[in-house]
C-alpha cells in the first residue's frame, strides 16, 4: 500500500477543517504544510498552543502532518547559496525554527526546494554554491537530529533556477553534508526535465530517497498529463520505498475538488495496475 499525502496550499483559502475533511474523504492520510499558509509572521505568531491545535485538527480528521515544504517561499532575507555569510547564517537560524515547527506539528521531513532562495549569485560558481549550501545544512544538523527531522533536497529543472537541477547534484550536496539527517527528494515534474526516465532515477537513487512528490510537467496532478505513473509506482515498489507519495500541484485551473480527487484516484488506479 502506498501512503498518499496532499500539500496544504492546494486548498487555497478553504477553511482548514473543510480542507482536511475533504482530503480524508478522498483517501489521503498525510498533510504536507507550506509554512506561508500559517500566516506571514508565523515564527512569532504561531505559538505552542496554536501548533498543538493545528496538529489536533489534522489528526482528528484522520490525517498526519508529514512535514514541511516551500521552506523559504514568500520570505525575505534568506538564501541558501549566497556569497553573503550573514545571510547564510540567518537562513540557518530560520531552518532551525522550521525544524522545531515541523517537530511540533508531528512531521519528520522538510523538503528544500524554494529555487528563488537558492539560485546562484551573478558570477558565482556551482562549486561555491555547493560549498555554501553544505555549510548552511551542516550548521543545522544538530537541530535536525534533536527534533527527529530530516531535510529532503529537491532537485528542480533548469526552468526553475540554476542550482540543484538534477538528482545527481542533490546527492552530491547530500554527500558534502555527510549526515543521514539530509536525504533526497524526487519530484515527477522536475525529474521529467532530466534525460534519464523517472523510474530509472528512482531505482538508481534508492538508497538516498526519503520523500516523493507526485505531479506532472503540465503542473497539474499525477495522471492529469502525459506522464504514465504505472512505471513510477512500480519503481517505488521495487526499491521498497515506504515513505509518502505527496501530491503537489501548481496549476489550479481544473479546480480544487478535481485536482485533489482525480490525483489520488489516478495514483490508486496506477498502483492497482502495478500491484
């Protein structure tokens, strides 16, 4: 059985309880949180009781918070690879807050995408970017381990940015950090920009994969575009992947109900075919 989750920003301005109940009715059991959905000033305004209340609402609906993504989206003053050391230190401090938030909500993984806050500065080399990113991540390893949270490095295609465009590059950064609290995230939309088939990438990086996003290059849900999911789910089965398959979409034009419902229906149908 696959473990299916949905990203919370998919529901836009729906009340939280309504979104959770609909997700649960569709068959999702995991809830992935974009911190910007908690409010513009969440570090200071989203206090301990609010975290407990949020987690309680999710769990009472029959779901679990699985972790965070879009870690640096809609923030200012943070950057992973910048040449400015002070900014990197400030970013590490913010990641520590995110790790504590993730723990408090019951999550175990933080997906590090946010291409706008990791793109290389003008004139900066890839190696410099790698070294700076590794420095930030090594700095937060003690907090990750204390909180029982792992960072999942998300490669994104070249149309998204100029840093960590391939799974191999993400694994290279992971090796530079050198701690099991940092692993690999794979995303179907992003993998589709590589020359190697998605299922081959999954198999080749089986030992590093800790989280997975299901979507399509058309920016809608899994099975709502041209990518067949049977080979992808078969590859996940073959490697013994027991993590979450989390739906993340970017084009909301089909409507929330259609995106949420059709995505899990398509995944379940593909899973039955491969099972």
